[in-house]
């Protein structure tokens, strides 16, 4: 069974993509990724990824590995989201 993040947290990612926010992602292993939120992608196994446009090209980050999302865009609708827990689907 594929793990997914909670629906409430998923909404924040959708807003970040809709407005093209510049974001910094902190992953569960404490590595980071930074770029413009572009889209949410789903693979054939129903895993979900955030597509980032970075300085060196596109990068996909699987949503279940997110620990924190920080919005770097000024005057954004939110500034930080902490990911804790997931829901099964």
C-alpha cells in the first residue's frame, strides 16, 4: 500500500504550485532542496512528487520524505508547513 501525506498538508503544496512560490524543502534526512514549486506528479505506483524548478534544472521530491516546507516568496499566503504523519490511500 502506497503512503501519502495528509490531505490538509497536500493542500499547502497545491497552493505553492498554483502561485509558483519559491520554496526550501527540508527532508526527513535533513537534506534540503530549493526552487520554484511547479506541479505535483504521480507515478504508476501512485507515489506523489513535488516538481521543483531549480537553478540546475527540474527536481522531483517524493512528498512522503518532506519534513518541512519553507516559503521564500515575500507576502505568500503561508510561510512554513511542518509535515508530521501521513494517511493511507
